[in-house]
């Protein structure tokens, strides 16, 4: 599925690849270039199936929470 996203501000070159993260229509947030790269890397990990189960996460949270 291809969607068109219109952004305000600085223009991107035709064909640029961008990552859009949205929660609600009226919610926005800013990230640094480093944070953006970390988000992109995390999304790529998830897409490759490199994730932990809920049980593993819960156990880690218990140890450090």
C-alpha cells in the first residue's frame, strides 16, 4: 500500500524514504537525528523478527523495576 503524506517545512527530494510515526491526529513530537536513527534501527529489528516475548520482557521488568 502506498500512501501520500504531506509535510510542512523543509521539502524532501522526490522519491525520498521517510519514516512516519503517528499516534493521534493532533499529537506531535520531535526527535533528534540520533533518536530517529535509533527508532529506525528498532523498527528494522522488529521487522526481522528480532523481538522478545512478553514473558521475557515481563521478567526483565521485574528484575529492574
